[in-house]
């Protein structure tokens, strides 16, 4: 049981992150941006690997930089945002792979970054996740009204004098931090599904942003625990099991609604 | 200071394409101005100029005696419903309450006064019984009335409405304009619409935007040639004691390649 204690705490903390940030990402149409950041974060991990530094702080700084670059390009460039996201997505990964190619270190640990390693999650990652959860929960509660108004009608929010750009950059920063801190749970490759599925279901079923966030936390926890149980029982990859449970639920609900 | 807004020799466009070229438009405080014109003529661009969402390449824009950005707390804006994300976890009451955005520092719950004022305006536009409905459960007309209420809770001196009756039935259209008529005794409103019939029945002045210019401004009696110049096609005005309707010429044997179009 003691072997499972840290993974259980990780699932709980990751569910809070995914519930809050996922609901906001879905509401603000930032899911593909989250996917782009998750893959671009691999560049930070590769850079840390090349330099022989701890991956978490390097990946945080690298991903935040990429997020600000994306925000700048999306706002200023005439190019469609999905094209820009696709390019940065691939370039981040390519940079990470090249860094690892140039490094002579053994790259075995990088599989945990790509596909998750919940059972071997370091304690300091849990502390960082806990701090992030406390900060985003406080901010989401305090600014829930503005966050909803901005999601429904960003142009009106801007005209009304609300600092839309500052809040958008804040959201992007939170998304970047979440992506990096959740990478041990589901892995960078699968992370976008863990961020978006509970939020998408909760947004569909709720009448207020607050309730949607609570529901998304509950769904994330249910998916996480079910995935962990399946992974533990059948000796399978935990991240993939969590996403399989979440994805199957989402598809079943979506197909049921369309039938 | 007696102008609600003043557009002087303004040229504006997007990515190298000029939409309005050296236009002037001045409107006094009080009353309703209707803006008509074909698609892409620049009606919404005029609103965006007044809202400070785009800056003129040349010329000057003044709103309520100051710059458009500084005037924003005193301006109410009703966008088209198409620009909204409706599939979100929010109710009609949440939408109307968001009208207070920017008037108070961000953060926290709405005050009792904000709830009361929101419900009062929802009652005045006839949608108070829908306050708990999700935005996705509202019809286009109900949502449009919600947007009008959201703009009015700000108690604006200038109200800018982009196609406010596009999805509304005749009854809702009447309700919106009756309300505008009532509140514009001491306020100013600018209404963008394709429907010159609805506008000419309900507003005091009409400006016609077309071909990069604002080609008419004044009464609701818009001359036919002005409309034809703006729309770039032959039109027919039918008066007969009724408000203006503009219809395309019927040319069953016309092979001249004239473009036809119409507004009713």
C-alpha cells in the first residue's frame, strides 16, 4: 500500500490541476494550444538533459518562453493560430530530440517524460503540483466571473475595459506550468487528453463555471483512480490506462448524445 | 462637447485594404442613428472605430468628448450574437451581470446592487423569466435581448448596437426599438442594420455606408441614388405611405449583366 501512496497523492493533485486548468482551457478554446505546449515542453526536457540539469525548472522556463512566443505570434501574425501551434508543437519536439542526440547521456529516463511514470513520481514534483493547485484554485475562484465573461465574449470584455490581454497571458502561463508539472502523471504525449476530456464533459453538463470546475476535478479523479487500478492490476502503463478510461468515457457520452 | 461622437477625415482598413476613405460623421447627443449599407461596406468598422478596437490610419475619432478608449466606461456595446461562445457553463443572468465588467476592480462576487440592476433591465426587455437558462438553451432573439440588457446595465451615455434585431421576431424588434426610444431621450444610440425598413420606422436619422464612404447622413428619407451608390446595384424604393422598402429591380429580360440586390 505504501508503494501506492505517492501515486494516489499524485492522482489527487493532478486531478485538481486538470479539473481547473482543463475547464478553463476548454472554455477559452486553448486545448490545441495546450497540446502544442505539452509537446514543445519536450524541448525543455531535452535541453536539461543536454546540460545535465534538473528537468523540471528548465522545462518550466522553456515552456513559459514558448507560451509567450505563441501568444505574440497568434496576436501579431496573419497566419492561422492552428498552423502556428502545429509548427511550434513540432519544433519543440525536434529541438528536444536534437538536444538528446547531441548528448552522450543515457536517454532511458525520457520515456517517463513522454509516456508518464506515475509509480515513480518524485516527491518534489508533488510539492510543486500542490503549490500550483493552491495558487490556481485561489485565482480561479476569485476571478471566476471575469473568466467566464471573457470566454463567452472576449471582444465585449475588452471594450468594457477588462484587461483581457493580461488575463490571457496569465492563463497561458498557468497552462504551461500545468503541462510541465503533469508530465510525470500521463506523459507529455497523452497530457492534452487528461487536460481536456474532464473539462469538456463538465462544461457540457454544468450551469456555472464553479460547478464545471468541481465536476471536472471529480471526473479527473475518477479517471485517474480507475486508470491507476487497471495499470496496477494488469501491469500496464499508468498514463495510457488513465487516458484510455477518459477517452472511452468521452466517446461513449458523445456518441450517446448524437444517437 | 455636444457631439455624441465625431469622426473627422478618417481613413481605416485591415491589412492594406482600405474600408473607409476620408469619411466624416458627426452625431449630436440624444437620439438614435441608424447605419445601413451592404455587406463589407464598413458599418461594423464604424462601430469598431467608436469602440476604440481599431485605430484610424488617418483622421480623428472623438467619443463623448474624449478618445474612444477613455470613453469606454460610458459606452454600451451590443455585438452580433454570432460572435458569442454559447456552449459554456453560464446562464442568461451571468451574461447580463457581465455588463458590469470593467466598472469595478476584477475579482469577487457580484454585489446586491448589480443583481438588482441586472434583473431590472432583464424585466424591462422581457427576459427576466429566463435568467436561469444556459446560453445554449436560449433562442437567437432571447440572447439578443440579453445582450441589450447587458449593455444597458452599464447605464451608458452612448449605446452601439450591431444588428440588434437580426434574429428577433417582429414583437421582439418592436420591444427593442420601443426601449431604445424610451432610453434615448437622454442617451445616444447607433444601430447597425441591413434592414432599412425596420430602421426607418424606428430611428431619427440614417447614415448610409458604402463604397468606402458615408454617403448620406441626416433624416430617414434616404434618396434612391444614394442607396444605389452604396449598394452598387439598381434598387427600387417603394413608399406608398409605408416606410421605405428597397427592392431589386425586376428585369426578366435583362441580359446587361447588372448586379441586382435588395433590402427590405
